[in-house]
């Protein structure tokens, strides 16, 4: 397993080019699953775990690694494919996203594959019970990409309530233009929508960058200035068909759309994403998920979009 992620830092050049790299892993059997390399910190043989009384059934225990204590989530239990009770010989994929660190217990890790987001498609079956956010083909066989945000939201649920100050500010604002929310994760779309609904802001939802861009171009073709129809765009980065970097770039190079304020809202944080956000023309980058932080950023722009100078290029 040593060396599987040794070159991860070299792969960051792919971001912003509608490309991604997936770490492929197995949870028993032949089916392979994938997770974006940018969420992965390292892979190691499963260390000793300390059990958590009365914890979530999918959490096999806690481990202490590199100065951090983190839960180890059994992906077999999440997906209904039980892994052995004896964790010796199993592996842990250490991930960092949504401002938290956790391990995913798997039976084995295959390799890293490089591909274009256009090769990644939405799953044929969706719904509240699905943990698959996208699918692709590698070596002629299906790879299912796990909705790790959904997994984390169920195992370690977070509050979506906004502060009283922001809620009151939202109530005082009166009618506001809607916000376009673009995210392939149903859980993430719901979290954003529920946060903004507390401010009295209506959301229009799209589940991929391509769908979001199609909507925007359709509205622009109807003749009304886009900033009189929409306050801003809040978009995820990792999405099938077209990622958020590419969506932002397409918006900013279209004269009819470029005045739109775009917030890149990603589960993967860090200076790297800040730099890329600026490079593709995004107006703001926000790591997921702090309701007040998102609410304040959206309120600021929604209110600004009603000013006399809003929407001027």
C-alpha cells in the first residue's frame, strides 16, 4: 500500500481543467468504488480501534493518528455489505472534508485513475436511500462514486440552524431574487436550501454543472438581464459531467452571464482551492459547511443585487 498516495500533490494541476482523479477501493467482492483524491489524506492498514459505546452502528471505533482522534466508519455497514469483525488485514482511507477528518474502513485499495468529469455520469437510480452520487467506467467495469457527504451527515449529523441575528436580517429584507444552487449531492443541495429558506430566500436547484449552465443560458436567451432574474450562483466543485471550476469559467466568459456573483462551495478546503477559485473567476470560495458563514455571504450578495448599480458589468 505504501506509495499509493505518494504523488497526490502532483495531481493538483488537473483541477480547473474539468478533470479529476479517483482513488479506487473495494468493500468485499469485485465491485469497485471511488472517492476524489482531493478528499484523501492517506491510506494505511487499519490501526487498533477504541470502541464507542452507544455510537452510530457504522462507526467501528476511534483511532488516534498524527495528533488527531477520528472516527473510523465501516463502509461495509453503510452499504449493507458487512466487513469482518476482525479488522486485521483491512485498510483505512483517511479523508478530510466538510472541515472534519475521518477514516473509511475498506477491504482493499486498488489504484488512482485520472479521467475527465465528462466521463462521470449521474447514477441511473437516485433517492434518499442511495449512497452513490455518480458512476463511471474503468477498464470496462463499473465504478460507483460514494456520496461521502451523505455518509458523514448520517453518521455525524450537524445543525443547519442559522443564528438569530441572520434569521432576523433575512426576515427584514422583504422580497429577494432567488439563488441558483448547483450540487450533485442531494444531501448537500438540501442542506444549502434549508439554510437559505430560513432567510426567506428561494433556491433553484440543479444537480450538475452542465444542468446549471443550461438553465443559465436558457434564461439569458429569454432577454431579461440575468442579474434581474437571479441574485447569485452557489456551486459545488466536484460534479459529474462538468465541475464547478468549469461552470464558473463558462459563466464568466459569457457576456450575458459574467456579472453573476459566483460562490464556490466545496467540501474540500485549503489555499489550493482559494487560488483556483480566483483563477477561474469565482467571486468567493467557501468551505462546507457552516450555516452562518453561507447565510451571511448569500445575504450580503442578495441584498447588494437589489442596489441600483447591481448587475452592471
